[in-house]
C-alpha cells in the first residue's frame, strides 16, 4: 500500500481549488509538454483561450490529490499517466474542441503528447484522446445530421413537383397549339 501524500497548509487551498476546477470541467486533458518552447506555449494557450479553455502546469502529486477529491475516474490520475512534465487543459464549454486543438498542435509540431484525460466524465487514455482529436467538429456534425434529415424532404418535394411541372408543360404546349390552330 502506497503511503498517502500529505499536503502542506499553503498547498491545501490550491488542491481544493484544483479539485473544484476539475469537477466543473466538461473536459480535463493531461499532456506531456516537454520540448514546448515559451513562444509555442503562449500561442497554444492563446488558441485554447479563444475557445473557452485554459492550459496550466501543475505538479503531478497535487493533481493526484485533487483527482482523489474530484470524484473523477481514478484511472486518469494513475502514476503511469501523471509523471514527468504535465500540463492540464480544462474546458468548461465544449469538451471536444480543446482536444482537437491539442491533437492538431501535436501532429503539426511533433512536440507534446496526450497522457490521459476525462471527457464528459469518462476516462480517456492517450489513444482515445487522439481519436477524439480527429473527430469532426460539433457544427460539422450538426450540419451533417440536418443534411441527412433534409435530404428525403427535398427528394419528396422534387417528386411531388415533377407531375405538376409536366402537367403545366403539357397545358402550355396545348395552349400554344390551340393558338396556332386558331390563327388560321
């Protein structure tokens, strides 16, 4: 049995605050940020902030303690994930967009790596986070659903209009023929 870490009084407030932040988040993703330069880190933080997310660095031991009191899946806070340099990305709005931003950043820059996370209350390992990062965005998915729903209606309207258009064409031709025959 591993001895439980003790919290210094000055860190207790930080751990409690971190636990509350984790509880209220729609997603909390832990990434290895080693190799990330200051300029790249600032750009990434700015991009994440624009979508309502926040990135910060936390000590692994404090993250584990906050995880214990946050009632989130314990797997995300295991030693195999929370070791080395860890940055936390929290989103209180859309749970997927920050994961997509991180995935694109990791792919484009070949630095950083997903460790683990919790997305809408479910544990996600690095492989799952990578898959989530490749999903289409919420608006794109909504557009696809609306298109799938609307397509049969457009086909029905087209089918219903076709006989009326044919009838209108026949009547128009008959009137032309009648007018041509009546002029003689």
